[in-house]
C-alpha cells in the first residue's frame, strides 16, 4: 500500500492557496516558489502514478512564469499541478475515490444539454400568476408554433455540430393546450438538429381540466414521456380562490387519462400558502398527492407579484392567507411526510422517487447548458446567458424575417460562474461539492469562500448549513430560510 500523504498534501495546498490567492507577493520570489512547488511534488512523488516527466515540465513552466513575474501563468501551473495531486490523492483514498467517481460519472452523464420551449398560452389567467402567459386564439397559436420552428432552424444554422440533448421541456403557460401536432413538429425538428439521446426525457406541462385520454395519447405518440400537472391543491375552495380552472376531482380524472395513455412518469405541482389553506387542508392535499401514481412532487410557496389580482385583493384585507409561521411549519412537516412516503427531497421545492428527479431542473441548478426557444425564454450555452424578447408580435416578426429573437446576452465571467455554482447548487439537497468546484474553476472554492468564512460560520451555528472539507449544503432549516443563505453568494 503506498503511503497516504493526504495530510501533508492538504497543508501544502492550503499554504499555496494562501500564497497565490491571498495576494502574498512572496510567492513571486523564485526560491520560495520553487520550494513550494517542490514541497507539493514531494507530497506525492512516491506514488506509482507519478509522471516525473510531466511533473518536471510543469516545474520548468512554473519557474519560467515566476521569472517573468507572470502570475496568471504561475496560477495555471499551480492549478494543473493541484489537479494531478488531487487525482493521485483520491486514488490513494478508496472511500473518497468512490464518492468522487460517482460525482464524475454523474457529471459526465449530465453533460448532454437540454432544450426548453416556452408555450405562453393559458385558458385563463390565475389570480397569482407572474409568468409570461396569456389567453390566446387559434390563429395566434398556429403562428407562434411556426415561429418557434423557425427559431430552431435559425439556431441550427449557427451550429457546427449537433450537441447531444437528453432533455426537452415544454413549459409555460399551459403547453398541454396546444395541438399535439405542434408539439410533435418541434420534437421532430429537435431530432433533426440535435443528437437527441434514445432515453431523452421529454416533459410537457399541463393542467387538470386541459387533459383528456385522447389528447394524452396524442402527446404520447408525439414523443412526450413525462407530464408535469399543475394540481396546486386538492381543496376546491383553495383552487377557486386563486382562479384555477379545475377541481380536485379533475386532478384524479387527468391522472387516470394520463395513465390510460401510458404515462408513468408524472409530476404534480402543489402550492403552499394558498388563500383559505390551513394545516388540515394542506395535510389532506399532501395525503392525496402522495397517494397518486406519481414519481415526482414539487411544492412551491405562494409568492405574490404585487400587480397580481390576488395581491390586490389581499391588500384589501381578503381573501385570507395563512400566516408565515404556519407555512414554515407546514413546509418542514411536508419534507418529513413526503420522505416517509418514499419521495426524497432533492431540492428546496422538489421531491422524487429514486431516479426520478427532473432532468431539466437539474441542468438549471448544475449549470448545464439549456437552449431556450420561444417568447421570453432564457438560455445558457455554457459560456453565455441570453434571453429572447418577451412581446409576442415582436418575437414572431423577428423570426419570420430571419432575425434572431435574442434581446440581451452576456458572457458569464469566472466570478459570476462561481457565484452561480453556489447560488444554484445550494438549492440541491446534495449541496455543492467543493472538490468539483476546485476542479472546474481557476479560482478554487477555498479562495472564493475565504471572505465569507465568518458568515458561513454564523449560518452553521444557526443550523442553516452543514459544511465539511468536501461539501457545503443547506440543512432542512436552511432550505426554509434559503434566501438568507443564498444572498451571501451574489
Ligand atoms: S396555469 Fe400557470 S401559467 Fe397559466 S395563468 Fe395559471 S399559473 Fe399562470
């Protein structure tokens, strides 16, 4: 068994981080730099995986960079050297190796991109809605569906090769209101443009009241294999209070129609904090939802846009909204209840049976590219974030005349990417893998977290986060008060 030098390695790593990222100018002195480099090399050199030739070349690059006072060059060598050491360190620690390889495999399988299509049409606007959606007529809907196809083709013209795609998501709005032939047309165009994997998850959002057995079968035939159903509540009084078009009975009818059409991968959206909701009615909703044949449940807390009709009514003193403390207690109760029913919390608002987390959502939280199409859609291609125009006439005119509908675009700088990694990744129950961050970024997690140590310690003392050398995550209480913690990273 080769010697385990992990302690020595860790000490050197911390020291070098401080020297390079803590702004200590001493590291620019050739003697000091070589000493540090050699110390790091010594910590691992007796390992059978050491490639002395590569190591010596790195040392000469390092020394040349130091001679030229080239901080960026020296950092680059350091990062490469650190990755070699880290790799060997993990090879020497079977437990960590297994864990790390799991993450690597996970990330590898997740490198396929996703596509998002925004379908902004709804039968009626709900009283709390803050999404880009509106009622529609058939002519507008047909024109829009054709415009989305045109946007896809415009996008394809800029591609040099077909990126792999393992998730296609139709969100809205209520995509389940438009004819299946439009959905099929978009999916087929995706298959022509991208390398759509055989197991691609193709999700369609819809609402109870918009589902029939015939329509469900048509969507299934079009290629949809997952449905997200906006149930929100199993209380008719609560549904009425927010202007939903369906009743609790229709949720069950929709599920039966979806099952009849062969759908076995279904999500139910629920809302906590609805008018007239109390502990008893929420528990009844949860029991009903957990008893349904679904693999995934999302629980969102009602957030009121001040311009929404419900916010205006609430400002006038009615309808009755449950208090914040009650909502907080019910949220914590929800986590325990759903876990007891085999639905594990993998994100602040999302629960799934094993292996059924939403691919589309995971891409967003793990910063994996998602190409957005349609009105107001947002995209991330791994380097740039960009958003389409959000006015339908403008959107249609642009793509119909062969122009891009992109309204604004910005390159994600290294610092922003790090912020996003923590801001988005901390929403996941698994939290942020600090070793992955060190692998992925030039400015490793240790440097990024350096100025935030005190705040993190405060959060840890308050029981909001759990932190160790390799992982940072929110506790259950932290998930409830996530905004307080996540603010630290923006
Ligand atoms: S169904 Fe969804 S998108 Fe449509 S109005 Fe209601 S909340 Fe908004």
